């Protein structure tokens, strides 16, 4: 799966889809299918460090579009297994070091393909090895997680670890109460969350923290109305959402913001019609794919998150997505 941007661009002008929006399903499917055929482009190799996550984004987008078999299952499974490392984690590509983010993406792909049994046939006790890799990255004092053996800590890694363990039914391997305590320490006066205690509130960090609370069964620890108020202020006049105050809109926040609001039961605090119109304006109706905003090049990352956001908005023709 290539992370190369383009060749298409989002929209053909502001407001084109606002009156009668139409989801270009066949175009998006064809666009995703074409991504692995661009191996002669330099950017294909420059984005190798994101390959496993790219597979997850493309595969999930196809499931949302109702075309789960549009990519060759056996080839996907073979590639994911080739990224497994001796320490129990997954790298972004064969030969890359293991990392929490790519381990989550790999687990998500295996679960989506219903391939955990096949994985364990090739990697005996593979699930336990993954679980131990993740558990060993938890800081048992603070509760948060490192991304890899080099020790960088981030709420992304905490959420990724807990989500992967949840999918593997191995949450008992980590101290969940400590995770909740750490999330609470990252909450700011505005009700939102940063990447670490005292860090600036950011929509993507809100998602990781609220997602952690949801997986822990502790959404009661969030200041729901204050958080929902901050998240609702992320919507700009053009309908799009930004990640923090004074920043531009970006389609990916259609997921980070909406999923958080869905988890805390405040999805109705967003103007759904305006956001839907904005996402449709970011489509390339000729070649498929979705860009971060109208006029920019499409890519699989924003295609995935744009479709996921539309699913949360109840867009007809898309499969229902779980906000975590």
C-alpha cells in the first residue's frame, strides 16, 4: 500500500457537492486498489516507514465502502506477518524495528482479516508474544507507554497499546488503573487533553485519551460538557474541523473530533450537514481519494479518516464504524 499523494486533488471548487452530495464509492475503491501499483515512484519508497499503517487505512476504507475483498487477502496477510519482529512487535515494513503504532496497525489488520488463527499457525504463541511486547512498554510508575525500546512516551502509545491488547483479549497484562490516572493528569483547564501532563490541548490527543478511558470503562473520569464544548469549537465556518485553536481545517479531524464526541455522547453538538458538505468537497470525483482540504492532493490517510468521519455522521452506503 503506497502512501504516495495524488495524482488527484480534492474537489473541483468550493460548494460543488454542498447542494447534492454524492459519495464516489467506485472511484474511491479503484483509487485504493491502485496504490500498490506505484512502485516506480520515489515517494513509494520514501513512505515505507508507514507501510503497515497504510495497509490498515486502505483496508478499513474498503470495508467502510462495502468492498472488503477488493484487496488480495493472502498477500496482505503474508506482508503483515513478514513485518513481525523477534521481540513480539511489528515494524512498519520488513526489516524495520518494532514500534507500538505499527503493532496496533498490524493487529487491526489481522483482526479485520479474521486471520489471528492463521497468524498463530505461522508464529506459535504469536498473540502472547505481542501482548508481552506491549506490556513491557508500560511505565509501571506513571501508567503511560513508550513507543519502542528507546523510551519515547506519548498518549498515542498508551491508547495504541490498550486497543491492541483489547483486540487480543489481553488487557489484563497491563495496569489499567494507572492508565486512567495518567489520562486524568493530562486533562487541561478547558476539559481537553494534551500529549503529556501540561501539554497543549489537541484534538488527536483528546481521541487517544478519551479512547483510553472508553477501553478502561472509565468515561466517567472525563469532564464531559467542558470537553464537548472545546471539541465543538473546532468546527470552522466552512464546516471543517481543526485540531486546535487558530489552525486550518483538515479532514482527518473529522475522525479525531467526531469519534471523541461519539464516545462521550455529544455527537449532536456538531453541525453534521456542514461537516458532511466539507468532506465531500475534499473528494476527487474523477480519480477517487479524499484530500485534507479542497484543492490539495488526495492520499490514503485522509481517504480513510474522511470516510470514517462520514460513517460517524450516518452517511448512507457506508458501514458503521466503532468510534474507538
